[in-house]
């Protein structure tokens, strides 16, 4: 089960998930000035970050929208990034947020669990119900893949739907019930399921409630740093259980901006990653 590998990596290296949500605006001058295509520049940037942070993080999340926006050149950078993560033995999370039914769902599963864009784990939207999740099951069973299903997201307007009450409890808790149900047959030796959930750190007290109600659920947690979350916010949960990886993207990969535009830029990114890790693990 991929969840066993992710759990072990999070224990060994710490729970930081570094987000390679790479915009051309984030590139340092020393890369922007090279005679390369935009996709090649982005891949060079990603590769340097991976090489200088792989001993500090448990996994990498790659947000596909930044690559799709650059067309075929960008998608080549996405594919090369995923391939490089496999080569260095680090877990990749394809942040694709797909979710559709029947044959379309099957094509999404094939497209992101096989071939050029293959990831270890992908994010999916389950608000269409199990029909949008079941096409991925065979890859979890047969190919050691995993899912993070959108549960309680960190954006401000999420409350407009996810916090509404239905039959006496919030909609996101109904979704959590479904995620727990879908994940039952995919539990690893670590006790967690390879079908986990995305739960934002915007409301740390609600994250603690989720952990207590669903002790077998593993979480991908956005909202650290740029969105206001801190290591202390996580401490009450992670002290009880190493049940999550915590993502930061632009808070890490833009750490060099206004500081270093030369080849030393990556040391600023490593420094920021190390500080994030320290901020989390010091509370454990």
C-alpha cells in the first residue's frame, strides 16, 4: 500500500509536503535568462529544488494547473518532474482534483496512474459520490496508488457549502463518512487507508475533530504558511497520531525572491523548508 510508504516517509523525514506549484514568476533570474523553453526552465527549477530538499520532506505535490497553462511545453515539464521524483525515490502527489463517472473517470485514472503523467497519489473530487471514485480502485489494489479526496478545503468560500448542516451535521462530515467507507478495504499495515482526505489547516480545531472521529484516515493538509497555518496549530493532532502530511507551496518555492537571483537561490528554498519542518516537529 502506498499509504505505508507515505507514512514511513513522514515519520523518517518529517511531515512536510513541498508543493511544486511552479509559476514562471517564481523563477530566479539565473534560470529566466537561460536559452531554454519555459517548460525546460520550470523543470530545471523543480529538479534543483528536489535535489536540495529531498532529505527534508516526505513527498512533493505538483499542481497540474501551472503546467497545463503552458500547453504542451508545460505538460512535458509536469511529466519530467513526475519521472524525476520516481527516479530519486520520492513520493509524488498529482494535484489534479479530477472527478467524473463511468468511462471518463476511467480515463482520468489511466491518465494519471499510468504513462507520462503517472503519480503515486492524486487528489480527486468525491462530491459526485462513489461513481467518481470507484474508477481508481483497481489502481489502488493492483498498482500501489492512492487518493486524497477533497473533504474540508482551506478556501474562504468553502463554508458556503461544506459547513451547511444536513440531517444534524455539516456536509463535510457526511463526506468524511463516505471517504471512511470507501477506504475500508484499502488499509495498510500502518493502520491508515490509501484513500485519504484533503483537510485544510484554516480551521485547526475542526482538523482535530476530524482526526478524533476518523482515526484511520490520513490527511493531506493545505493552509500552512501563506494561508496562516502554523506548526503549533498541528501539534494537538500530530502528537496523537502521525496522520498527515502538511503542504506548503509558494511559501517555500518563492523563498528566494528579493534575496537571491543567482545559483544560490535554492539555498534559500532549502532554508525555508528546513524552518517549516522545524516549526512542525518541535511540537511533537
